[in-house]
């Protein structure tokens, strides 16, 4: 389920919870960040399943495992990009996505 592009808004912030239930990366990204400037963002796995993520929809770039340091990730100083999520194991999980632009 793609939530569409995230563009620079009046307050330059974004918040969304994405439900991840598929074991494969979709044909469309789950989140698209399209800020005009650089942005910082966080992913937090709020469920019990292990979530994997990709920045190109093909290659695995990391995972978010509950109960470990990787359950919550932070990335800084990024320009426009997309993210795909898939469920590695466990039940459907929710990924909390937050972003803010530095303009």
C-alpha cells in the first residue's frame, strides 16, 4: 500500500503509520519522500514481526527486529528517496515513519 509522495509542506514535517503484511517488496514503494531540501527521518517497528526495508525495491538494505537496537532507525541529511517494507517473519506489523525537512 503506497501512501504517495511526501512533499514539502507548510510545517516541513511528516508522520504516517504503515501496516506491513506482505513477505515481498511491492511494485510500488510504501513511502516516497520528496522534500525539496534535505530531510531526516525515523522508522520504528511497533509490532512483533521482523520488518525488512529497501531503498530501491529490489535489494535488502536492513531490518527492524523488535527488542533490538534495529527496531528504531534514524537517518539524517537525505534528499528525495523511496522506501519499501516487507515482513520477514511474524505477524503483520506497523512501521511508524516520521520525517522533517531542513530547508
